[in-house]
C-alpha cells in the first residue's frame, strides 16, 4: 500500500491554481505540445477545446504528474509537477479519458481503495464515500461489481471518486462523453456549486460545446499550440461569424440563390446558411431575394463557428457520444 500522502500546505492558497510555462512534449521526435503557457486562477472553470490529437490529454497527464514534460515547467496549487509530485497529487482530483476503475471491485470498494491511498481516516472515508455516491445517484449500486455497470454509471463513479478527497483542483478529460443530457447537467451544476463554495478549480476537456459555453475561460488548442484563449463571449466576438439562415420559397429560388452566392451552405432539406459578417452584402442579398424567402433569421456567432474558423475543422462528430448516452440510459432503465 502506498504511504499516506502529505497534508496540503498550510496557509493561504495561491491565487493561481494552475501555472504552465512554455511546456513542451514530444513522442518519437514529433512535437505534440509546443511551448504551452497558461495561468488558471483559483475557483474558475477552464475548458480545453481541440480536435482529436491536439494534445489535450498529454497536457492533463503532465499536470497530473503521470508524464514528464520534455521542456518548460508547470505547477498545480503551487506544487511543481516534476519536483513536488506527491504534493501536487494531493491537491488534484482526476477523471481520466479512459476508465481507470477496478472492474472486480464494487463501487464502494473502489472508493474505499482511493480513500486509503489518500490516507483518509476511516470515518471521513465512509462519510465522503456516501456523500459522493449520493451526488452521482449510485447509492443503490454501492455494493455492485463495477464490471456490471453501464458506461454512464462508470463515469459517474469516476467523478465521485475524483471528488472523494476534496481536491482543490479537478481535471476532467472528456468526463461526460456517453452521459445523458440530464446527468451532464446535474454534474455540471454540482461542480459549479463546489467551485463557488469551495473555490474548486475545474480544468476540463470536452467536445460538448454547450458545456464549454458556461466556462469562465475557453482555450482552443490545435497541433499542440494554443491558438485562442478567452471567455466564450470574447472568443465569439473576435473569431466567430454571423450567419443568415433563410428558407427559399421553392426550388427555383434555392437554385437562384446558390448560383449567386456560392458561399451559401445547405441547411437541412430546404434551408440555406449565408455568411453575414459583411452587412452591405447581406443587405443587397435581402433586397434581391426578400420576396422569394419564407423565413429569414440571423444566427449570432457560436463557439462551433469560432472553432471552425480557427482550426478549419469541425469538432468530432458528437453523434457517437449521444448514441453512447442512449445505450447507457437504456441499460440503467432496465436495472431500476
Ligand atoms: N503514448 C504515446 N505514444 C506515441 N504518441 C502518442 C502517445 N500519446 C499520445 N500520442 C500522440 O500525441 C498527440 C496528442 O495526443 P493526445 O492524446 O494528447 O490528444 P487529445 O487532444 O487528447 O486527443 P483526443 O481528443 O483524441 O483525446 C497525438 O498525435 C497522439 O497520437
Ligand atoms: Mg484526449
């Protein structure tokens, strides 16, 4: 058994929870993190957005002391992630992208084991285990073997486990993929509450754009480099595009618009979306086609459009996650 981890340092907590300075990482000579620099204030939520392979998990692995950086430095809650690993780990709760539960143990035993590793006293361990199981609504399954859990149930248990030792900082690598919308919402509400009440700092990677919308800061990473950082509002106003959504009256109108505006994109079966950042061009279009449209609506910039305009790519197809959620929900429903 690992010896108990030391207590968190006494005295006021640092105002900066996570500090990353010119951090680099490479695999076989290929750079996957390229001088990443970040400062994350305590008690804030920070979302890391990037396409597959951007380097998000590599960054989280370095911050959680699982991988050494190849250049630069980083600290969490004031502890250097290379020189003060044990201290750094004490302040962190981590939900990994891939499940790290012990399949052969029950939900309760998984929590017990984690509490033991963190040197928690038996009474506190029991109290906290019950509290976090209730949070993710797994009380009825506390003695069930994890192997029998659905993907969504496993995710909920992992989040519970990460919160067991009351960390100052929580890392969540794609934590809600495969969860139904209701569970996602409940988890984010609770995390927000913890953030406000206990100044928990939350660093998350997610492909669910609506989860990123509520983050204090969004950081877009591509090919191991930070390409934009700011509040969702700032990013949208700087990099987002405004679109005009229209529904042409008939096929002839649709064809005529597409002939005149090759930049128009099909929207569903009958609609078209046109870039609308150029006001004069949009006015000219509306004057010419107003009588041949049945619907006209402006779409303000979204984070999807920010992501697209900065990376030239769309976020991973989210249908997979939603299908997982349906499967998980079906299995849960079957057991209740
Ligand atoms: N152990 C490894 N050995 C070799 N290459 C690796 C290893 N781990 C990651 N990589 C590579 O490093 C790059 C960044 O990977 P990483 O897992 O950090 O990306 P990510 O942004 O988390 O992607 P995803 O959204 O798919 O989870 C990828 O090109 C990946 O193939
Ligand atoms: Mg990843």
